[in-house]
């Protein structure tokens, strides 16, 4: 497994946290919530792609079609 995906997820988390705090302190709570939701969606899409690769690898190893 490549460790780059962990660093990408961590970078997205840090970026979303910083943007969230900036937006909350400027009084834009709605935009802060949207940034948080967008970050969650991006990370979930990355994880779903990895899970799909895992299932395809398991199918290939055990010859399940």
C-alpha cells in the first residue's frame, strides 16, 4: 500500500480545518459547514476508490467472478 494516500487525506483535513476556522471567525458559519462537507465528500470518494480496488484484488486472488 502506498503511504501517499494517508498524506493526501491528512493534507485535506488540515486545509479544511484552517478554512473552517477562518470562516467561523469571520461570521460565515454556513460556508464553513459547506467547506467541511466538501472535505468529507472528497475524502470519502478517495476511500471508496481504495475499497473498490481492495475488492477487485480479493476477487482476482480467489478467482471470484
